[in-house]
C-alpha cells in the first residue's frame, strides 16, 4: 500500500464533513459535490461528527439525534444525483474520551439500536464495533489533545490527515500503524472550501457499499492517497 501511481483506479474519500451536521464545517453540499467530481473521486464516505457538540440541547431524544445526523447523508446523496457514490460513516467522540474515532460500516439502524453509544468506554465501543462488523479507526491520533489508546482495541489509525492548520503528526501515526500492524487510512478531513482535497484511497474497483469498503480496508487491497501539504 505505497503512495499511489494513478492508472485507471477509483478514488474514495474517507474523511469528510458537511456544514448541515458538523458544526465546525462551512462547505455546503453543492460545493462538496462539484469539488469532488472535479477532483476525480468516485466515492465519498461522509464522516460527520457524532458527539455531544453535534447535538447540544436541540434534539432531546436519541431518535431525533440520529435522524439529524443521518440527514447530512441524505442531503449529500440527493445533491450527488448519481455523480458520486455516498456512503455513511461517522467521526465519533465519546463523552468518556476526547479522542475522535472514524467508524466505517456504520448504519442508521446500528445508531438507533444503541442509545448509550456516547456514554460507553473505548473498550466497550471496540467490542460493539467488532460484533457489528464496523471498523474502528482512530482519527489523527497524534494531534494535540488526542491520546493513544491500546492498539488491540483498534482496527486501524489514520496515518494521513490532510487538514491544514493542525499538528496531526502524520509521520508518527504511520510509524505507529506499522509497529502494531494497524490498518492505515488517509483522509482529507474536508471542512471548508479552502481545504485541500488530497486524501483517501485508490482501488481497482469502484466502492459502492459499506460492506465492500470494510472488506477492502481489512484486506488492504488499496493504495493510499496523501498528496497534499498537510503539516507533519
């Protein structure tokens, strides 16, 4: 999984936020679709934030929280109009842990079935994800205010985070992934129009489902995209 030489391969973004759900993002779905089509991507995994900061006091019930979160996926899918495949993902921050975790293979039904999700420990989250076929990837694990967790609790870590203005220390993350045989991922961590679109993975087949995405990541049948100038 070396950095890629792009020859008739499909590009998938693994870390992306929309402004209608992620309160720290500013890019509307119309801009996101046009930008990613222009950049030659075929699939976007929407990883809006899922945390206490996403919901505040606006959504009293768990079902309302989940419906709001999934509305971002619905809007982006509608805007894409078939020009891009949109898959639901999640960037989860627990109430018990200020790390950020990317969940691949997550579904609306999974979220609805676990109203205690934000209040569990990372150990319980690890068990829950593995029981439901969801990959648990720690996002930008060496960024300021993040902490490294026991590697056996994770499926992988993000070794390239393209968001500029952050000290993600991607080089350290790459060493950590190799040392503990963790699945390495890459994502643009796109929030705003001025952000780079320079992360994700390249595959020989177009990724069209969460099941396919999880299998490709598990089997490591992909190449990393990490072409930007994100600080290390």
